[in-house]
């Protein structure tokens, strides 16, 4: 029996476009843009100014609080400005702009070959913090903070989220296939930080080659198991992943650490290995460039700060004019109106589509079919929540557990009336969270 959860959907996968292609190593040519907010928490503070020369791996902005993250240059060149620039979020963020000289001269990275049993928790945590590693599945939560729970003695399970349930995305899959040893080493480093903890690598069963590769490498391993997950969206959502692999339940008011778990993305544990073992900061990541408008869909090893337009050109450019471009996956990504934005630590994909199926239909009245309720992984009633949102009934929204929505998009996907359920509920959740902060 496969590991899974209640609810969910089976959208068209589209992964065959890129999953079996070699990763493209791309060296950027144009100016690089480094937003000071590439993570949850306080923006980093710029350490450089106009006219300064920087090197690959140089710290150019430092964390400005506990929940913040360092930022390093991914090229060598000269700082042109520190000014607001547009990001994939649709807003302008104060950013460091570096004129890339194309030389890629680097600072010296200092490796650490100590056996894991000789490394202290503080050494590992310090390397992660210095490297500026954040959650690379999209959330962007600083990793050194996640690895510093209030009650570390209660952590007994470290889960590597290798589900990659979003359609089209295959960057995690390629990382597993090409760099499995570093992914495993990164997981071992995290496990070593918590006494008695065990590791799980959770992979959807539409990736049989990756499952076999990992299981072959971990034969007889007492600390790490590979779980084959049932292919279903959103299998990779944190709450659903934890429930499927451990049977433990968390809600919107809880953290994974509250049930003894820590969840990391594939590229995050890979980056942990590089930071601890090679002394290398987080300056690049894999990005999937795909969709039927792209000439050569592929995965690109992308240096932070690279312009999206360059990445599309590296994939052969457009074979057809795109009607819609999405930063991220088609379910939870955001539509963008320009490619003149930089790749950041949370950039996972650029999807370019010749057809915008969402805009083809006008939403109509709810027909009370109940499909949204059947597929909701959060076990809430999206149709009811939508009605409450339209009436601006915040008390009713909270009463019917609106904050338990994970904004996965399943309800909007199956709705025959084409109602914008996810967007409406997500907007109200943000209003509630903003009012609570006040």
C-alpha cells in the first residue's frame, strides 16, 4: 500500500518534457539582481555600495535578525546600484544590482572533511546560517531557524520532501538522479543534529528510477528509509506529507516540530551538504523551464540573480508566443507579465503556456456539486468558505476553519462552475493574518 492522504487530485503531469534531459549549466551574461528579501522574515542588510567590486561567493547582504538570511554574489563584477526591482511576487523589492564581468572570479571556499560523528551541532548550524540557506520548495523559511526548534529533544523524524507533486516541475527529480549522494549526505548531517532521529526520503511513485536509485544506495541503512508515495497532488504539501509518512496531524496553528518532525526540500538538503562539506554558500539552484511555448524544455542550473529572460533564451526561446507565463508550478505558482525579473532562492520554475485555460471561462454560480469538498486535503468546505468571503463574514470564515486552507488550488481545479475559490479564500486568510499581526 502506498503512503498517501485523504483528498487531492490528479492533474496532467507534463513532467515527461524535462525529467529525462541532462541539466544545462548556464553562466549568466547580463546584470544580476539580488533582492534583499528572498526569504520569510526580515530583509537582509546590504553590505556593499555602488562602485564596489564583488566576487563569486562573497557575502553582499547579511541577515538582519534571527529570522533572516545572508545573501551572496553568484558572479564577479561591480555593484551598479542598490534600488527597488520587480520580483516574481509582483512587487518591487530593494535589491543589489551587480554588473556581471563574465570572469566568475571567486572567493576561496573552505571544505570540511570531518566525519559526521566529529561534527558538532553548532558547527553544522553555523555553516548553514553563513551559507544563507532557506527552504527551497517555495516557502523560503531560513533553514538555520527551522533547525533550532524550541524543544530539540522531541524531534525524531527528518523528512526530505522529494514528492515534487506540482505538474511540470522536475528539478528535484534531476537533483536526486544526478546528485543523490549529496542529498543523502545532507540528510545525514541534519539527522546528526537530533539525538535518536531517523530520516525519510518521500518520493512519489511516478519517479520509479529515483526510488530504485535511492533504495540501492541505502540498502541496510538503519537511519534512513525511502517511502514510495502515491502520485497525487498535493502530496508534497507539508501537512499532507507529514500525515502520509507518520500518521501525525498538524493544523494551521502548529509547526511540524510540534509533532516531532522537520521537513526539508531536496535542494535544501543538497545545499546543506555543499555548505558544510565544501564551505559553499547558496548561490545557485535548479530551475525547470517548461511548457508548450518553450523550444527546448529543460532544467537549468541557475545562479541567483539571473534574469528570467536569459533562462528562457537558454532553453531555446519561444517556439510559440506564450499566452501565459507562470513563476513556479501551475497549481500554486503566480502568473507574471514580464520576464524581466531575477531568479531567487525560492525560484523553482518558469512555465510558458500557449493557452490560458483559466481565462477561457467566466465563473458562474455554485451548483452545489460538492466536488471541492471531496478533493480538499485540508478537509474544509471551500464552497461554504467562498460564500462567507463574498458576504465579508470573517467570523463565519473562522468558524468554518478557513485558516486550515493550504491554498493548494484543488478546489478551483475541479470546480465545474470555474469559481475562483482558492484565490478568494487565500485573500481572506491573508487579511486575517495581517489583522492578527497588528
